[in-house]
C-alpha cells in the first residue's frame, strides 16, 4: 500500500501546474504573480536573482534560500547530462 501511495503522489505532482507546485511553499497569490511574470518555474528559478526575489511580497530570506537551492540542483543536473 505504501508504494502505491507514493506512486499516486508522484503522478499527482507531475500533473500539477507550475503555480500549484510553487504554491506548496509560497503563498498562493505570490505563486500566481510569479508564474504570470516568468511563465514557468524554470523561468522564475533560472532568470531571477536572489536580490530580485527578496523584494517580492511573500518571499523572505528562507524562501529565497529554497529557490537558490532549487537553482543549484537544476544547475548540477544540467551539468551531468
């Protein structure tokens, strides 16, 4: 049963829109605004600086750090291709 639940959760995440995923750790309205401005999570993560993010309402230091971690993970995954 545990494996099936994990698979369902993974499939649910894959089917989620960018704004839904982003709103898991940002306020809903902030996620909506950012996706509207940057068109995707990738655009948000890869085309913004920490300084830009720090000035967005709803994003504090901890959330900027999370986005920086996502950026670093993407960079590392990309460099291993």
